C-alpha cells in the first residue's frame, strides 16, 4: 500500500469521527500545554529572580588574588582580560575593579568614610542602577586618570544632604574629584553595594589609595567575566585557571594564584533555589501529563475497539495486517503532532494572559514549540501502537458478526 493511500485513509479515519477526534486532540493538547507552560514559567522565573537578586552577576565569574598563599603573582591585571576573553568560552562582557574600603571623603560641610570603586570595562552590568542625574563614566574615560566620579544614591544624600551633588567637588583621601552623575535606586541586591559608594575611573582610583594600599598601574582588585549562560560557570573557571596559570607560569602542582568566587554573593544558593522550584514545577507538570496521557490512551484504545467492523471489512477486501497497523499509527501520529502543536499554542496564550494579568515574565524558547510537537508525536505513536496491533490481529469474521 502506498504512503499516500495510507495517509489518505488515516485522514478519513480521523475526519469520520469528529467528536471523538476533537476530544482526543484536546486531551493531548492540555497535557502537552502543561509541560510547555511550566518550561515558560521556569524561564521567566529564572530571569526575574536573577534580575532581582544578582542581575548579570548571577552568571559571572569573579577572579581575585588568592590571599591565602604567598607568591609573586599578585592581583589580576588588565592585560589578563583580553587573554581570558579569547580562551574562556561564552564570555559576554568583562570588567575590572579597584576597590578601596574606608576612604576618607570630605565636602565643605560633611566628612565621612565610604568605599571607592575604580571601574574599567562594562561595569554597568554589575552596578545596575539607572542614572538619577548626570551621566556615567564612559569607556574611554574609565581607562584614564581623570578625577571624575559617580555617586550612589545614598552617598549623594549623605555627602550633599542640602544640595544637588551634580557638578560639585569632593575630596577622597585629600585628592579632589568632580561629581558627574548620581545613580538611582539599585535594581538588584548586588547593585546595592554601590548605593553608598563612589565610582571613579580605574586610573584615577590609584590617586586615592593610601601608602599601604598601593597597587601597580594595571593591577585590579577583581576581574568580572559575565557569561552568556550561568550554568557553565564551572567550565569557565577551569579555562580561566588554565589560562592564568600558563600566563604566570604556575604549574597545577601548586595552588592557584587566584580565587574564582565572590564571598559577598551567594550565587550557588540562587542556583539551588532555581533547581528546587524547577523540580517542584516539573513534578506538578508530570502528574498533569500522566493524567492527561491516561485519558488520551483510553480514548485511543476505545476508538480502535469501536472500529473493528471497519477493520474487518478492509481485511476482507485485501488489506494486510501491516496496512491496518500503518493506518492506525499514521492516524495517531497526525493526531499527536496536531495535539502537541495545539498544546504549544495553548501554553503560549495562557502564558501571555498570565503575564499581563500578574506582571510575571513568561519566557518561551522557540524550541519549546518544536518539542511540544515531538512530544505529541511520541505519545501518539506509543499509545497508538498497542490498539493498532490488536485491531489488526482481530479475526475478520468475528469482527463482522459483532
């Protein structure tokens, strides 16, 4: 029997019983939509939690000097950034920081201590706060020694309580600095560390260091590599460690001269939270999928049982068992693909409606819809195989009498 004939018979079989076909299609679509909707919710949940908690820092590799060992390497350097970007896969952006704690800050009326951050590269991914007034330090300015700075929102209120900070001058450890901008409210927990701090250019930050905190011109307190995918942090750490060991001639038999973690951010805890929520949601989706597939399988088996007379007539007209099996499998494959596709569309509609109603991001990858159709095809073939075999194996004479 030709493929076109089998497909035509399958379409006729589905169209001849529209009520049962529609019910079976809806049962499968709801089951697939449950899984697709969970995938979309998880994607949105991951994006929202990352934005609220750590922003891009949640998928960043932080490189610092290893203070627990004695070596001649010292802190990471600006020249390491380009090497790391070439060797570490999946690097989206990079930044270097000089950090000075407890710097003395003076204005005409206020004196206090705060943190100073010298910035280089794409630092705005980590210091994610919109500008309240003024402007940011540009990429070209960050590598210079210009004495300009940007204040966090709390730092601006603290050092200039009665007047605007923009355009004013303050002194950091006795060296003047012009305020060119003020940050607004931080967008995540990591950005809150800059709320009470002062950001300045990487080159100028060396001017504010005291005699016991002097660093070489290209040394950084830390280098931050933002990855495209935070799940590859372990692999990125391996490549970064290998690159820097080769750069500074440190064999693997010795301790690494650098630390690849940030003690102020519990990124691992964030990952664990996401994994626990993902497991919970997939268990719920799995229960819904199993319930829906049980109903789908029962409907397919009942449909095959009701068509015994049709099968018997086809057998008496010369159709073989393999022709009957192929027809039923083709019907269930078409039904499965349609049900899976309908389930993906249904999940998208529900997700968009929920996102607008509750202001919750639903993130659907394009692959989810292809996976929905494949799930439907798989379910159709698996649950249609046994009824097809039974229908083809039934004696034609007995089937006609019934």
